[in-house]
C-alpha cells in the first residue's frame, strides 16, 4: 500500500510542477508583449541596426516642433538628455491629453534611418522626480521646468480659489 501511495503522491507532485511551468510560460508570453523597454534618442541615432526595426524611443517633446494638420499633430521632435533630437512622423495624429511641449513621451514605431521614427503610438511617460519648489540644477528637469510660470499673478486668485497671502483684496 505504501508503494501505491508514494506513486500517487509522485504523480500529484509531477502534475503540479507541469501545471506551474505551463502557467509560468503563459504569463511570461503575455507580459512580454506589454513590457515597455525604451531607448534614448542618443541610443537610437548611434545604433544604425535599429533603423528599419521596431523601436520605442523616449524623450521630451521639443517646443515649437509640433506640426499639425486639421488641428491634429502629425509630426514633432523629441529630445534626450544629451540634446540629441529624433524627428517623429505620426500620421495617426491622435495624442494623449497631456501631450505638448516638454512632455516626456515614449514613441513606438519603426526607425526610418538617421534620426526619424514613423510612430504608430505615443505614451506619456510620467516623471519619477518630484520637488517642492524647483528642481536641483543637476536634475534632468532643471532646464525644462519653469516654476515661476505656475505661481498666480499678483492680485489674482490661485488655482485653489483662495486669495494669495500678503496681497490686499
């Protein structure tokens, strides 16, 4: 009887191992399509093997570079930390709500040689830096963020609707 019990136990353990392996493989394949790795504009420009390949490139939208057609963006440039620019051709023209100058984006599409990407999707990449007043001088955001633009003008209510302190009504 003990030989039969060991055999059932061994079969159960083997079945659980096979089931666990199958679930792991399915989860890995499903996650593989949704995991977003990206490169910088500098890496894209330097690596000529990526031209004519599927790529994800992250950078900030360059102010004044957005070209529109019928009110929808169809082309723009992104810039990396090393001031390398990649031109983005985006024929779909549908962008996320937070898209605009200085927005950090990840464009996904096909490299078209040199410094051009024909994108078919755009994702807003949220900052991983937070600051109370203004970013440090060495911060990636230091030359993009303009903290003085966010303060209410004298004599005008702030965004919360309260009157700024120290200013007479």
